[in-house]
C-alpha cells in the first residue's frame, strides 16, 4: 500500500512539475507573399524554423502546433483555401456552450472542452450539432495565444462537418492587437516575433492566415434568443439603432484602426470603437458604475428581438445571471485557475467547470421575478433573489484600461 501511494504521489508530483514548465514552442505563423507562402515557428527544441512554398501549393498546406512541455498535445491544422466573413444571425441551437476572455490560456481551455464533451483528447469535435461561443478577448495575458487561435480555427472546420458551429466574437484586446495597442501583450511575444524576423504586429497582419481569419470575425451576433458580444450595448450605441448586420459590416474594415479615432470620418462609427465606456467591446455598465438601468437592458432586448445578452469583459467570481436574468456574465479569471463556462440546453441554463459537472444557474420562479424591488439595481440580486455585494472579488479597473 505504501509503495502504491508513493507511486501515485510521484506521478502527481511529475505532472505538477511538467505543468509549471513553460511552452517554448511558438507559432506557426503563415504569411503570404506575392508568389510564396512563408511559415514561421519556433520548435520545441527552441530552434527557429522558416519554411516557404509556392502559392500554388497552398491547397496542400497543413501546419502543426507543437508544445515543448506537452508533446501529446500537438495537433495539425489544414490551412483553408479561402476565408469568408462570418454570418451575423443564427437560429437557436439545441445546445450552446460559451466562454469568454480566455486570452491564450490554452491549458484550462483544452481541459474545459474535454471535460464538457466538446472535444476528445485528440481534439476531435464530439459536440455534435452543438455550438461553441467565444465572447471575445483571445489575446494578451495567456501563455499560448497562437496555439489557442489555431485550435479555434481547427474546431470551426470540424464542427461544420458534424453539423455544429464555432462562433468567435472579437473583444477589446483583439482590436487592440490588430491596431497596434500592445499595452497588455506579454514581453515574450515581442521577443519571439523579433527572433522570427518580423515585428509583432506583422504576425497578425492582413497578409497572414491568422490575420485574415481574425478579420472575418464579428463583434456581435444573434444566436437564437441570445445577443452575444464582448462588453455590452451602451445607451449611445442603442440610440443609433444599428442592426447586428450593419454593425459588423460597417466595423469590419476598421478592426486594425480601432485605436485611432483620427482615422474615423464617421463619428457614429467611431462610437463602436470608443473606449470611454461606449463601444460594444469596451462597455462595462452591466457590472461597474455607472450601472446600466433595467430599462436600457429591456430596450436593448426589444430592439434586437432577443431574450438575453451574453457578455464577458468584466471578471466576476462565478458565471451568473443579472438584471432579472437577462444578462449572463461569463468572464471569470482563468489566469488564476478559475475556469468556468455557460451551457444553454433547451430552456435550461447551466454553469459548467473543469469537473464536467453542470449546475443550473436558475429556475424560472415567478415569485422571485415579481418581488424584485424597482428601487434596487436588478443586478444586485443573484439567481435565487438574494441581495449580493456587486463588487466582491471583482477586478477593479479604470475605463478604458483593462
């Protein structure tokens, strides 16, 4: 028995030590020249690799994402023949699983997908006709941003084959990276880009595969009864009465200029990028002062003809429902080990975690709904109707800094 315990302890210690070793592999990054395709990466042995093929050979190109600290995590990704802009509006899927603000934390994201039946350990899509939603912030603080992006890219193709879908919505950190605001980018990414012979901004430029893929994404989508975006709809944005399709169509050409107000002649369009608590990917009014009113939330749902709004952007202790259960907040701090997500299956809405278990967020209870006091801020009640302290455990931030 003692020997068995020692073996178990040794295995756990080994696994812990491996988990603390950073991944020194980087990339790959695919860039298009006039007649050639260049693939840059740093391999698990810390060697620089730069390969090139003729543009005519692109249809056969696959890239391999490697991990120096977890070789069994490696996966390959076929590069697409073309990238199309994402649709804006979707019917309600039978099941929808949602995460936000992963920011390149590949390890907990991979574990969440496996634990909750989205993929198997070989990254095969096993979620059937279910939809996976990412509510923005792919970049910056995490350890493996490129690997995370390639995994989403890969799963998009695999989900479609099985009748499912992956929705990747952009957040403020994504627009910041595309438009040259690098205040939260880890230093290692600059160093690795320099070693590969390019500036960091060029890794995601319009002539790269990941750059083209990112520019095909939306900043807001309607998925059945759910309005999905990163931050929220501010009073200024709602007043414009722009439909979802118009928002994405007008904003997409400016993704890589989103931190430069001088480049916007249309002042209404600039509001969709304005970091002063106005933009749909900067707005914080659902969680921080000045708080949105219940009237604003109801008017937003009425205009967009949805029942609820799913957002990330502001860290909360736990995935939860606010504003009479019309706002679903899903940003928790994966960087500190708090990995959670949201599952909508039929009329049931659950919180999910790394254990694979699901906990119902709330049950429709008319007694609780009817007893909400209009003098109180509706977001100050939890799913059971009890008053909660709104700032407990939150990340305190100054707008527009994140």
